[in-house]
C-alpha cells in the first residue's frame, strides 16, 4: 500500500481550492473509508454512516458522513455494511523464542487485528531489542511494549530465569539493568501460589516500584489478593494483572470464600486511578477446548495455536480427562468469581483493560484476544464496553500513561484499525469476522503463519 501514501503526499502539494471561506480547509488525498459503522473506541455511540480519512499513517478526520468531507483526490473505499474499530491492544502477552519466532507471533497477531501487544516479564535482552524496533513503528509489525525480565521471590512463582533479588539493593540494581535495556515496564509476580512464605516481600516490592518510577519505567504486578494490591497501590503501583480472586490449586483453582472486593478496596483503586487487566483466558482456556473441540476445526485458530498444546487438545483422551476430573466444577466456579470481579470493578468505574496471557500454552496469539472479549461480555459488560477495554483503555496504560496517540479512531490518532464484515455490537464474536486490518495507515498483508 506504499504507493497510496506517495499519492497522498503528492496531492498534498496541489494548491487547495478556495470555496466557501467558512468551510474548514480539507487537505486533499489520503484514504477515505466511507459508509461503515464507526466504533471509535472512546465508548461514544457508534456512527452508522461514517467517513474515516487516513493520511500519513494517522486519522485525519473521522465522523458522520454529513460532517466529515471526503478530501479531493482521496482513494475512496466503500465500507458500507462493515464496521470499523480501533486495532486491538493486548496488555498481557509473552513473546517467546528468537526474532524469527517473535516475527511469526507478530504476523498471527496482525492477522487477528491485534495491532499492539505488551510483553510482560519473559523477554531476554535480545528479545527486548527486537520489540523496541517494533515499538518504533517498523512497517508490517504491530506496536510492541516490553517489561524485559520480571521479578519474583528467589524461590517463588516463576522465579527460574527471572530476576529474583535477595536484597533490596540488588533489586534496585536489577531494575536499573532492565531500564538500561530500554524496557517500558517493570513486572513483578506478587503471588502466594501453593506454598506460603515464597512471596516477594512488601519491602522488596516497594524498592522495585520506587526504583522503576525513579528511572522512568512503569511498575506492573501480577496479583491474586486484596492485601497485596493495597500495599502495592500505597507504594505507587497503578497497573494490575489478574484479579484478587485468582487461585491456582493443584488442579488449577477453587472458588474462594469471599470473592467480592470490599467497598474500601474499590474506593482505594478509584482514588489511585489504577487499571486492572484481569486475564481470564489463562484460567478458562484450561478447559475451553475440551468443551468446544469444534473450535479446533478452524484453520486460522490451528495456525495460531501452540503446536504442543494443540496436539493435546486434539486428543479426545485429554479432553475427556479435563471435563471428567473431580475438580472440574470447582474450577468453573472459581472462574465465575473472576468474571464477577471484572463486572464489579468495571461497574465501580475502575479502569478495566484487556490482556490474556497470549504465549502461554493454551492461549493463542490473536484469536485469544477475541475470546477474552467474549468472556468480558459473558461477565456482563456490553460489547461496546468490551471493545473500549480492548482498545482505548489498554492504550491508556502505555507510557506516557494516559497520553496514548493510538487506541481510538479520532482525528490525530495513529491509523491502527480493523474493518469487520459483521456488527460486533450485535454479537461480540463478530470481532472475528475480519475483512481487513490497517497498521500505521497501511493495509496489513494478512497471512497465517
Ligand atoms: Zn503472564
């Protein structure tokens, strides 16, 4: 699509014709997507018959056909009957392997309209360097953010191959090393898991948060309890992954006795303007394909899936073992509590973003983002609210926090967008009915990896 940009720039050199002096000057050229339903990601009402003009990689204008002129010389694309929404923003992914493998995951993401990903705690220095290239806007790549290697207790959750400092001074030094690589975030796993006493200590958390903020990185934590979340908020952290009712037992989870967040906790989260990325897929995908093996007939999903995990779910014996396990109903009850948590904090006005732990075995890149949105709607959010969570709210968490120039389809924002063949407001699963994906104002060549 590069020639289109050249054409737009060429036309921009032509003198602008003088008509009605009161009319706004419309720069000629660009791409005009005309006649589609516009969901701009801000949560405002959809615009039924819209015009979205794209020029030089950004949205030049967007709105109703009546109020949004099509520039002279623009390439007009009829999108009547289709829906436009911002490119999706996944706040919780784990890219793995070398640059070649990450590039393959990038292609999967873009195929499914996920134009931004935040890799949160498993990146080697080499992976960080590659992700920073994508962050800078390399054509054909999604936008990527990274937390480098995360932090855990020396014998705690996910400590192997991570930063696992023993002293606070060591913790601070390791944060500075990550920041020197150029990471955007500093990630901590603050989780009890099955063994008590192996949780990263409150003093260490405070040191890591302080050092991250001092050095211009954004701290973010994996949590599973309210007490930890309160302490982290007091120490200055504003970005949480998972929920306060996350439990991992030997079988993968059991309901907790009192799952409802306390009113004090909700108020504290509001006062501190925190965001949650509850990450439902990592739990529910532990059985979803056992209950719905027909999903595995979809060649695109198969291509997105981790091959080893796909082979397991293809095996009827695996599926049967999962749904007939004695703790299966407990796992589902625990998951229902997590969905209730999403609905409760969203209704309380707390920022809820979307991220799914893509890159873990059972959570496919790309496809998994749409499935996470579907689970938000099952939790009680409207399709529009799920889309806002998956676009603008996620974008707002990226540094500089609250100042994203992407994530919505508004004038001036980066032209990362998805054209859908069906209306996601009628059924959120229609976000999978993708016609085209645009990244940085250029159509993505959608190829399965
Ligand atoms: Zn994760």
